[in-house]
C-alpha cells in the first residue's frame, strides 16, 4: 500500500512540475523557442561527434596490403627548375617526371646523369643525415627525409591507416598530420608505426578518419620552421613518446651550446633517433605493392608508380669530361663525350655528322668527335694559358667543359709585353692579399666546389664609358653552369687582368649575392683601354671577356648619367624629339608629371595625329598650351574626364591612370571584364584598372616590386619614359 501511495505522490509531483514549466514557457514564447533551438543544436552536435568518436574508437583500418610512394610526380630539376620558385600547378605536364626512388648509393655517387642529379636534388637531407648536403646517412640526427617539392604538390597516404593527428601551426613542423599504421612488417616483425607529413600547405583529412593507401591527404608547402618548400617525411615507431617525435629539445641544444642546425650536424640525440624511428623511404620501397590501385583523389593527376610503357629513345643531352681539370701548356688532355637519352643512359644512335666541337681558344686545333655506340674520345693540347672552354653542340643542345691551363716556367719568362700590362692595376700589396685569400679559401676548397663550381661575369658593354660607374653582375654557377643559391666559404677577390679603373667593392662574400645567386657591383674605367676582369675564391674562378671602353659620353641631360636605370629610354625618346628637358640642361627624371604633360608625351611618342578643337571641361582653358593635345585625346576616346565635368589638368598622374591612358593611346585591346585571377597582390581581378595592370606586368613596362602594383603611387618622368620606350619597341 505504501509503495502504491509513493508512486501516486511521485506522479502528482511530476505533473505539477511539468505544468509549472509549461506555464513558464507559455507566457514567454521567445525564451521557449530559444531553449528548444539550443537543445536541438546540442543534440545534432552530439549525434555527429558520437558518430565520429564511434568510428575512431571502434572502426579499424583495412589490413596492410602494401605501400605506395608519398609523391607521384616532381619537376625535372635537371631541366632547370632547381630554383623551386613555381607552384606545382604552374608546371606543364612535360616538365614533370616520376618521383625518384631513394637510393643512398646513387645519392652518394659522383655521376651527373639526369636520374642521379634529379634524385640528389629531390632528397637534399637523407635519413639520419645532416644539413651539409653531403647525402651521408648516419652523419647526423635528422630522423626524417626532406623531400624537395614545389608548393602544392599532391601528397598521398603510403598505406592503409587511421589519422591520429592533424595540426595547423606557423612554427615547428608547421601544418602537419600523422597516420597510424597497425600491424605492419618492420624488420621481420609486425608492429605499429606512425607516418608523419610535415610543413604542408593544405590538409585534406580529419583526425579519426580511416583512410586507404594512395588517397591524397595533403599538398606540400613550407609552413612552420622551413627555409624552402619541402616535405619532411618521418616514420616513428611505437616507442616514440609523441608524434612527430624529435630527438632533442631546444633546452638540450642550448645546454650543449649548439644552434638547431649545429645540433643536427653533430648528431645530438642520434641514438634515441635511431631507436624511435625507421628510414621512411626505405620502408615504403621495401613494401611497394606492384598491383596497387590508382589514386582515389579526383583533384590531381592519377599516375601510378608503375614503370612507363617502353618508348623509343630520344637524344637528350651530352656529358663531357676531361681526365683533368687543370694542366700545363702543351700537356695532353683526354676528353670523353657521351650522348645521353632522357633517362641518362647512353644514346647509341647519335649522328656524329650533326655534332660540333667549339672552343674559346682560337689557336686550338679541335679534332672531329667520332662516336662509337654513343661515346667519343678526343685528345687536345693547348698552346696558351688561361681559362678554356670546350663546347660540344648539336642543334640547340650544348654542354661546356671548363679547363684551367697554366703557364710553365719557360712561358712565364717569355711573356709578351701586352700580357705584362694586364696586371698594371694590381700593387704588390694587393697581390699578397690575394694569395692570403687563396690560402684561406683553399682550406675549404672541397666544401666550396661541392656547391659552387665557378663564377660568371656579366655586363652591358654599351654602358662602359670613361669615368662612368657601370654595373657588373657576378653569378655563382654550379657544375651544370646554372646559377645557384649555394654559398661559398671565405671571400672572392676582384682584380683587373687588363686595363685601368676602380671597383666599388674589391672583395665580396656569399652574403653579397641575392636570392638568385647574383651580386652587383660597379666599375669605373679610367681610360678607354680594353679591360678584362677576374674573380677568384680559392679554386673558384671566373673571368670576363675583354670589354671595350668608350670615350666619355656627352650626356643629353646632366642628371641622367649612363648608369641611370632609365638612361637608354630617356636618350631614345630625346633623339626622337618626343621629350625635352629643362633650360638648365637637366631632365629631372625623379620629378612627377601632370596629367596633360603625360598626354602630350604619349601622343607624340605614339605618333597620334594632333587635331585642333575646343575643350569644354570646367577647369581647363582653350588658351593653354595643352588645348589641342587634350582635345585630340577626348576625340580619340582616350580620356573623358571626371563625373563633375573636370579634368584636373595640373594633377600629377598615378600608375592606374597612366597605364590606362598609355594603353588606350596605343590602341591596345585590354579586357574590361573581370580577370581569372588577381594580377597583383594589391589589385583584385575586378578592379577597373586590373586589365591595364596585368598588361603592364606581362610586358615588363615597369619594374614592379613584391608583386604590388601600387595604383595610387605617382609616376615620375623617368618611369613614364621607360614605359613609353618599352611599348614603342
């Protein structure tokens, strides 16, 4: 009885509480609606998260069935794309090659064939290596493999697994993810490993997601602490306390008085790194499944890692080597020339009649290159000393061998008078300094030549005039005679082999070179004798051609010297009668220019027929000098003024206005509809001047910096002269 009485009392209490709550919300409908909406949102969230939690904790990844490469295609670095400045999407299909295998023997070899060079560039830092670019496995504590890739390269999951970590970060590993691979073979036993992909651009998966092999999971980038776009590919063992793991902390490096890079290079934490990780590429390659399916990603190319269908071999390039790089006059040099196909293998079908041998030494008697099964050997002897080039050429394909020929003691005693003059600008003190520099740099010769092979000196001979500072450009070259960003040890000294003059800087270091591998100095000739310039750092040498020096130029404008960046453009327009200077003999290239003065310059420069008429803008006068120029512009629908019927003739012209007027005067057809993408960082694709800005950029009508157009920036007289002269060309 008591039990029934208690049940009745509980039902009554519940009914009373429910009626109170109902009455509360009935009187407050907005509160009721808000509460109901909130409850529904919480319910949906819990259902979605509950589903994900269930999948992550209950569902398992498919069983291990082999691996695939993390990358499918890379640029052909050997083709000249080593600078890695473009995004993956900007490469044409013909510029891409299959992702190379990781072969430590190949990476350590001295071969220079296409396959080896591409592999060395692709894998700059090997497993348990250092940052010395020596591909020496076991020399450091870098527990991953760095893979050089353009930003946006598709990254694929190497094996069936579960995503256990996704993180977006601006430091450390940057944007990265880790995938757990359970019960996989490692050194003859099955265990769980964790593949981590670091410094990513975009991540395409979520934590807890089950993913099969060959699914695209990300695109490569340079996020976090990264000096260049690449993929830091790492596989941790289950013994690692976290993922991705690292063998030392910043405090440990600090305690050892080491920077981050020094800690890696000296092998800090090396033993722990070997214990808690495995070589990621060797593990992937050891478990490749030859029958793996193509990529399930619909957004990228789905090429597999299968060997391509055999195709007819095509001649690609030459390889040319001498049995020595330095020799004496009349000493025999044996040169071996190989014709190579696209895979870097011998191309036996080379047509020897189409091959030419050339040299910068006109006294050299070059024999014919007789190829047998794609290989030719020749013998030469040099009669004069200096830096010699032997070039093998077929159509537009050529390769250069650089040789240093030294004088013997007898030749030095019989030097000609002309050669004695070559060092007339070097004092004994400078000569001793140069020897000291060479001794210092020779200490590091082996390290230097591993990255920088030589120097090249460039110049514009038309700019060399007596007493005028002219620009000289010095390039660092690699072994393929391509500009390189690599550094060299010590200093490089500039000297004159012939002529007289002075350098703005006689010694330069790696820090003086820009990101493209070029340093810029000036040289001022003292007379009109021909000059020849040499640069040397230890065994690294470069020499210029002989440069003719002109007599001192009579300048058209006193403030526009030959070295001025717009000298040629201003001089050209002056000679054509398009521009004038001021009564004091100056041009004032840095002065801004008004809208009407710009119109006059453009009409004359582009040879538009000037017609006479009356102009009707509220702020212009028909008694002014610009009347007919402005009338001609209006009649030709080049300008139409502002909505308030003014023209603002005395206002200085800005970049956006100038390029519109310039291109309309030149009758260039520029699209007025929105462009496909923004032409500059500061110009949206739908801006009214976007089409004009894009055309100016594409045609190089001005030197735009940092991909910014700066439309409101005022144009000066020099810039307008340059743009007009460039367009007239």
